[in-house]
């Protein structure tokens, strides 16, 4: 018995609209749509049980061709959203947002827990980890009672799930399932390319299982790479 998670980052988003203003929930660029199609080709032919996607537009648009290629519905999951930016960034000039990010990089580590975003990193981390634990528990993957910090129990046969989300979201999931201490810059520690595929699989150990990283940010299916 085992489970495999394919964490797919969305394709390239149009963070800046045609008027040069920021968009907090952007659609994909034309390149991003091509990347989404190539991600769909990457998983075509795999035996996949479910497709779950963040409700952000860039993730939902990436999930569309993937779900279609697999003949499955894309199940929306609000808890998989990327860390939420400040409301005042919506419609702000792109250079204002870029300057805010640049200035924040000089802040001390303690300040990063609040972050330059509207949603504090601690809240974001709690949201994503509780979401992935709930999603796993609903599918029969739970913490092992005798060693909940390291081991997992599975009560089903082999299953493969595609999760289409974001760089930060996927990075938090990756750290959490591998038991790595969280940092307030997870998206920098595990920075994947747009439409890249990261694969986690459970491995039987000690009469239970652990999560094992099989591939990180695989991009061999992409003809045009962006980060």
C-alpha cells in the first residue's frame, strides 16, 4: 500500500495586467497556458485517482487541461491558495510591488514571520498544513499513533493524486510531509519552476510509512521554462 502525490505548480501568471498594474489573482499568460498543456501531456497515461487544485485563477486554469487529459474533475480546494498578498497591491503599479519585495529582503528573520504579504506566514503555514493533513486523512492517510511526528498509516491500496497549487503552497507541503522545520521563506528554500512537477511517495518503514521525495521540480516536459 502506498500513495503518490504529484505537486504541480501553476503555469506562468500575468501578475501585471495590460495597464501595468498588479493583479492579486492573475490568469495565466499565453506561455503559462502552453506550460499547462505540457504539464497535462506529462501526466497523460498515468493512473491518477484525483486532481485537486487551488481556487486561484492561475492554478485553476493550469488544472483544466490536466484534468481533461486524465478524464477527471478538478476538485477545487480553497485551502491550497498561495500566501495572500495585501489588498492594496491589487491595481498598484508593478514597480511599487517590486520595491516592496526588494526592501523586505533586508528585514531580519523574525520579521519574516509576518512577511511582506497580507497574510502572515504563520497563518499561511497553518492553513496549508491543516489542509493537506485533512485531505490525506479523508483518503485514509493519517499520523501513526505511536510516532506521529515521523510515521504515517495508510488504510488503502495504491493511489496517486495530482495537486495543482503554488510555489509557496507546494513548498510548505513538501517540508511538512518530509518533517523539515518550517522557515518563513519556504518558497525560496524549495523554489520550483512554473508547471514543474514534484513527486512525493510513501515508503513502508517501521510497520508504518514515511514520505519520500522522488523528484523535485521536474521540467523535462516543458519546452519553455520560467520561474
